[in-house]
C-alpha cells in the first residue's frame, strides 16, 4: 500500500491492559466503525463482541512478512489495527508507518508501558532508558548497565525476568534490584521486587516489564560505552587491537548514531564491537578471513551486548551491492593485500571516514603513499605498559603504530 490519493487510511488504536474501559471516544468509534479489525488474539478479546461488528483477523506468525499481502487484500475496507499501549513505542505502528506511509496512517495511542511503569515507580520518564528484549537478544541490555543507573526492559515473555537476573549476576550487577510489573494499567496489575543474585520469583504473566536499579560489583571491570575496554574483556587468540590504540582509533572513526562501519580484518571484533557500543543505533559489518576468529567475534559480540553485528568472511569474496555504502571504514588487516584499500575507498560514501593502522614497515609505506594521493593526516604513536621486572617495574614498549585518518570528500 502507498499513501496515494483515494486509498483508505489505516487506523491504529492503542489498547491497554484495562481494555475497552480505558479507551476514549475517538478510539471506540474507530473500532466500532471498522470493517476489518486486526490484532493479536489477546488484543481482539479485549474488545466486546457487540462493540465491533467488523471481521476480526488474528495476526499471522511471522507477522511482518505477511503484512503487505494482508493489507492489500483489504485495501478497500476500513481497517483498524489494535496495538498495545502506544503503537509508536516499539509497536506495530512503526512497521505500518514504513509500509503504508505516515499519510495513510492514523494513530490513536494509549500510555505506553514505560509511561505507566515510571508513573508507578516515581521515575522520570525522560531520564529512564528503555531496552526491548522482544525479538532481540537479552544481551543488548549489557551496554546500558552502570552503577546507580535506572532502566526499563520490555520483556519478551514471562521467562525474561529470571533470565535477566541471571545475566546481571554473571556480569557484575548481581546486587541490582529488579521490579517486575505485570499487566500495567489493568485490573490484574501486579508487581514483585527482588535482588538479581537472589531472584526466586516464579514466572508470572507474559505481559510484563522489568525495572532495574543497577548496583555494580566494585570488583567488576568497568565496561562503559566509551572506547578502550580492557583487553581482558575479549576472548580469543589474542589477535586484537590493544585498548589504548583502540580508543585512539575509535576517536578517529568518530561514530554517530545510525552510522554503518566496515571493520576489515576483524580479529577479535574489538573495533566493530566498541563502535556499536557507543550508541544502540550504530551498525557494523566485520570482515574476517579466519573461520576460527569469526567464531570468536560472534562470542565477543554476545558477551559485550552487541550481537547484531554482521560477521562476514574475506572482503574480496563477501562484497555485495546490498551491503550498502559505509559511513566509516577501519582497516586493521589486509593492508598489503592487492585491491583491499581500493575496494574500500570506492565503496566509502562521500563524507565518510577511513582509518588505517599499520605496524609493519611495508604497510606503513602504503599509508604514506595513500596519504600523498588522497590527503588526510598521518600520525605515529607507541604505547608503553608497566610490567614486573624481577622485584622492580619496567616499561614494556608495544609495537609502534602508524595511523592514517582521511575523509573522502567526493
């Protein structure tokens, strides 16, 4: 469906756990006047039989692939879609807006579950981050954790609170307080609280949300969104960009929300992982020729809360048009392989950034040559780390790194 003239507008009505009683006049009239009423079985059952005479259609599973044909089959009917709470808050309204266009959509929202939760808890909604575990790995919560921070997690089902308690306990936040709020706004509303490492509440209603008051274990490593996580945070064979160089490289790449990074020569996945940890909307594709290292990258993405990173093989064999034009490229490996830089430079969008690190004389010579051709800035740095030397401490030098930072201007 498009937003062309003459086509029906799809009305989306948010309905809370209080059902029909909680709906205002415009929402009731939209439902009553619909020729086709769509929604989940639970949502449809909240509407009295005598309040809506239209055909009722339960969402198929999977829903999103079926939506275009479902809407097209009823394009000449007045369609009303039921959604939970605010349809534009992690709801079907967002999907429909992309599908039919905002001009073909009329949204009548109810308070979101986050609004109701903050109202119950006395938290400021504007200062409370929300993470959805619906259709997403629960580990996406991890980058949001910080001592004394409050956040909300939208549960996938009744098992989410218990799994979340286990996740927090494994990651240095076992002393955090969890509050599970079920059926918010409805007659069966219920809340239960407990400490993550002592969580013993039985699974309750599938319609729930979890509020977390974070308490960090003082002994746990600080894994913030800022680049330069401890090297020990990563599993693998030790093939990784060290923390200090990683922080400098990410600063040069300058991630902003929604941007796409190509990490060429992924190793342990450190650059792609810390790029994506800077903001939930950041995206990354990492290219790594070694199958073993691709496996360790996958494990690291889960452990550090960014499992959405796309992991591919060698750049030359994995390059496809549907990968899109990256906003930034990090060349941490493959510099001396013929065609790697040229391919990356061609695919980088105008205004995009490329950062390349070299530790060998041969690869450093290439950076000097490319800088002469394309401009940008060259810099060279070396990190020294203090290590034991007998009963004393000595500075142990790391390999010097030559870094080229360039913006593609056209």
